C-alpha cells in the first residue's frame, strides 16, 4: 500500500486491516509482548531480533550468533588419561562408588557462554492505542504491528535480511512520526550518535563460568584487549543525532537498518578479524536500497527454502482461528481440535531453523539464536547428549539441507579439537571425541572442573552421535562432494569408538560408561552414575560404526572398512529386563527415576535405525516409553513423538505431540492462572522450561516421522498416522532414497504418492 493511500484510508482502513482474515501460516496477537516468551523471533541465521511490539515503547532485543565469551580452546593443561585405567579397575572390582569418585579427575573446564548483543528501543510519545494487532507471517518471515495511535493508523514492519545482512524496520504513520532510537547493552560498550547513525562498540568476556558453578572471584572476566569485540550500527536516513540517540521527527515514513559485526574469525583463531568498517559498510549498503527492494530480496531468499514443503491436515473452525495464537494454544491444551495450529507449529520449526542456522560452523545453540540473558540457562551452549542433535532432526526430511551445513561444519571443527581430548583424557591415539558440552570454540573436553556429577559431566559420546548426521546428510542429498569433505570427521569419530572399547565376556563394551543424566540403583542400594557397558553408549557406537562402514564402502576405504567389520558384530547386544523394558544398564538395575526425561538407551530406535518396529526389541522400547509416561519436559516430548512414530504407534505419537503443545506461561508471569511445566510458550517457542529450542525442532521432525518414514531401500507412507488426521496432504518431503515425496490421503488411505528427484 502506498503511503498516501495508507493515510487517506484513515481509521476505517486500519480497522479493516486489523480485522482481516488470518493468514494460513501466521502467529498473531492482540497485545504487545511483555515477556520474552511472548515476543516474536526474527533471524537470518546470524543476526536475530525478538520483537515485543509496544507501539509506544517499541523494543527489539538483538543477537549475533557469533557473540560468545571466550577465546580459542587450548585443551587440557596436562594429560589426565592415566585416570581412565584407575576408573576401569574400580569397575572391574564392582566398586561403583569409587568409580564415581575417580571420574572427577577426568573433568576439564566448562563451556563458554552465548551473549546477548543488546536492545534497540524506539520511544514514541504516549498515545491511546486501539485496534492493536501483532503478527509473524511464516510465509515471508516478517513481523508486523498495526494499530491506531490516538485514532490514527500506525504500522511497524520488521524482518532480518540474509542477502543484505541487516535487521530492517519500516515505520508508517498517518501522523508525523516523533521517535527516539536508543541502543543499549549489558556488555562493556560505548555508544555515539553521528549524523543519521548510532554506533555501539563493545566486547564480551574472555572467559565466563556458568551460573551453576561458583568460582572464586568473578564469573565473567573482562579485558578490553581480549575476547570477541563487536560493532552495532543503527542507521536511519530520516533521523538525526541528538546526544546518544537518533531522533525521527516530522516524517510519516522511516526505514531503520541495524547491522552488526564481531571480531570472531573461526574456532581456532584469535578473535581479531576486522569488524568495525564492515559493520558501517553493511549499514550503508542496506540503507542505500529502497524498502521494497530490501523486502523483495529478503522474501526471495527466504522463500526459496521455506516454500519447499507444504502440509494440510484439515481446517480449523474460523472463529477459533481468529483468536490470538496464545488463546488458541490454551484451548488446544485443554483438548480443543485445531489442525491448523498443528500445521503452524510444524512450519514454525522449519522457520526457526532457517532463521537460526545459516552461519558456517556455528549451528543453532540451545536457544537457537535468541538470548537476552548474560548468564543464560546452561550457557545457551551446545549440549550434545541430545539437544544439539535434536535441533537438526528435521533438517533433511523437511527439505532444509543447507541449514544442516552449519552443524556439519561444526562437526569438522570438533574433529580437530577432539583429537586432543581423545588423547589427553582417554589415551586414544586415533580419532576424536566430544563430551557433554561445547561452544563456538569447538570445546570437546568433559566438563565439571572436578565438581561435576559424572552422570552428565563425564559422558563422552557426543562426537560419535553428532557424526551420524554426516551419513544422514548423504542419504537424503546424495551429495558426494559433501560426503568426501565430511568423511574424515565420521571416520575419526568411529576410530575413537574403536579405541575406547574394551572386551568383557567376549563382547565389546565401554568402560567407563554413563547413561546421560540418569542414575541407577545397584542391588546393594548404591545410587550410581559410572558403570561399564551402558546401553546408550553401545547404541551410539553401533550407529556411528554402521554409518562409518557404509561411508567407507561408498568411498572405497577398504582398510578401514575391515577394521570396523572386525568389531561391529561383537558389540554387546541389547538386553530386555525383567519388566519387559529395554535394559538401560549392563545389569538389570533399577532406575532412580524411571520417568526421567532422558531416554538415551532408545537412540537405536530413533534417531538411530537399529530397532525395527514389530520386533521383540521394539516391544521392549515401547514398554520403556510406557513406564516413562506422558508427563515430561518440552524437548523430551519432541523426542518421544519420534520414538512412538518409529514404533508405528500413531495414537501415542499424536498424544505426545499434543502434550508438546501444552500451554506454558511466560517464566516471569506469576498470576493465579499461571501454567508451568514442559510444553510451549505463548510465542510457540519450546518450554523446557526455561526456553530451549530443541523441542520445536523435535516436534517438527515428529510430524514428518508420523507421515513418512524412509530407508535407503524405500519409503513407507503413513507409518504412524493418528486418527485425528484422517485426510491430508504433504508435499516436498525428502527421503533417504535421495528423492522428494508428495503424498495425499483420505480416510486414512493413501490416494496419491509421487516420488521425484
């Protein structure tokens, strides 16, 4: 709409816009966000913004995915691998308490922390607000606020452009704008306003400790000569500097561009890349383009990814669909049918992956791209005992292999630093490993600084699990160049597996071993963490070795293939316990918490491919899920959707999907009607709680897993179709045959299936 037309229409025009029919893929609300968990996320894979949308105090919280504390990781100060044999000796003597105590000697430093960039505040004069509407359109990745200010139309539209590397905000008002622009940050920084530009220079700590570890001294260590530095530039050609702010006055349309550059130059390099002039140049280049050009370039870039997959599960009652998204979510959680909300959540997962995973070697972290806290939960790092892997479960099937590249590049980085960890912590001379946590510096050591609980701190299968994404990428894309590029990392992870295995009763097992974050109870009553031969270890190793063997055969590495073939058949088999559930421990021990959110011993079912539906082991996996129940946290719900789907149990998968979409109140809200637990926040971000993005991605993958499953040999349509979706259509799904699938069904039966390259 032209500005003159917008103004001429007046209040009647805006009222019709505010009440227009809801777009098919749109989150929409009738009030501004008060809490982070209500704000709308935008991103281009590097720059991110959370849009709160108050038309008087218009706030965006800003992120750059390369802004972390820390410096290149230099590994252990001295090798500690001699302790591995001591732990094994304790385990051989069945002294599990001693083994737990000795594990603390195999703990290194913690990961660094992902940092918030700052906040951009657009301050308007106070006004009477009516006809308010805030929306996020997934079809073109734009957030829009429309309302009447003192009865006059006002609109703010925002997006984050990948081709122009900028956050773009357009303000349009029926009355002259009076706006001040302020930029703030909790990091050490200096801000100045010059002409039509705000410039903020700052830096992150060169080292940080996580909130759950209390060091002697400060948790954040700063030095202006060390760590990652940044420059944020805010430019508006309709504004002029006043003190440390920019002021827009007397115009009815203004375009604001925000750019940022950091000095991060790679995981293994000192962060001294030139960034200041680059940020200014980016802002100038973006500001030189007309608004329509910026918008069209953004839309074309985004839609070439997003438009590949469509899904139709049926129509929602128009009266329900017209309700704000948070109200729809509440009613859905209370049992109301809403197939379009289910589709919206699925496509939101694809949107979030495009928005947070386009920076080479820097994948989406625990919060994807969006973090406002200096000390975020779990450092907003890369947690590899499930969370980072789950982030990328939908990447291939949901036709977003380009987004997978950020993770694959990160795995290559880990394979470099992980060689030191394999050698210095475990005495393994060939291959690499990665433990429980990592960060932008590709840290790979087990964490804890001698104080971590071994159930999480000493787990070391992250590299083996992550490397399986390499073979998955090959199966879906059949991109031989990528396989050749990434095969050394996959081979190296498998070499570590071969090097860390030991024999017991003629079978290969791990020792020491843990099952992530779970605790066993021995017959003597000891509640332990460390053992030998945990099922999760062996499931991951079996998957890693199987993938590495297939890749070796594909690429002609016959020598390594023979090494794997000599070991793989003699890995200790799965066991079924007396309860009928899949055994998690080497012995049929009890779990301290049978309903624990982690179900790592089921990795061979999903995302692995070892346990097939209809088998004894599948029945045991189903029994495990039955014991764990349906009450769990957000990301665990997402995982269980996929596990049930892989078992062919569509009704349980759907029940868990609905459980994942259970409404959770914002963390800061303490009203009497607050709803807590794992599920989904008002802005549809995953509630662990607190916010973690993995549940969004797990749920997205779960929908696909219910509708389409594939192996290199073929495709199965509707393997776990719930009765709630009797008819529908999905187009553009990728399969492990290297093909694209279009599928329609009616009354639970396939009516059309098309496979194409």
